[in-house]
C-alpha cells in the first residue's frame, strides 16, 4: 500500500446503542488498516419509538461530534437514524461520505 496517499483519519461509526459494534467489527475485519471511532448513544436509545425530528437532532449532534474528531467518513449503523437523517446529514456535511 502506498502510505504516502493513505488517509489515516478514522472512520466514524455510530448507533443508538451498542448493536452497531457488529458493524464496527465487520469494518475492522474487512479494513484492518483503518481506525474506527465508535459512538453508541446508549443514553437516548432506543430511537425507534421517537419522532423523526428528534432522531434527526440526535444524529446531527453525534455527527458534529464525529466531524470535530476529523473522521473521513461516517457510517450510520442504525436503521432509524438512517431513515430519519441521512439526507440532512449529507447536506450538512457535503465533504464527508455518509453511509447508512
């Protein structure tokens, strides 16, 4: 691998709790050279019964935190968060890939 062009910033992964650790583990197994920064929002889970506007607000807060830690990509490991906020996230952070 040409390390001269390798972006060593971490990949940000988040979920409404700890279930997304499965996604983080799979990423680490598939991409062992990558660093993963995981955020599990266990204080406000579950997201499922909440209003989408409220979930969008949580997701915006989390992603602002992740971007503040200079992640190169954001992986949303939560279906509710993805459906509520992926569009607004991509608009808010146009220079960072957001994957649901």
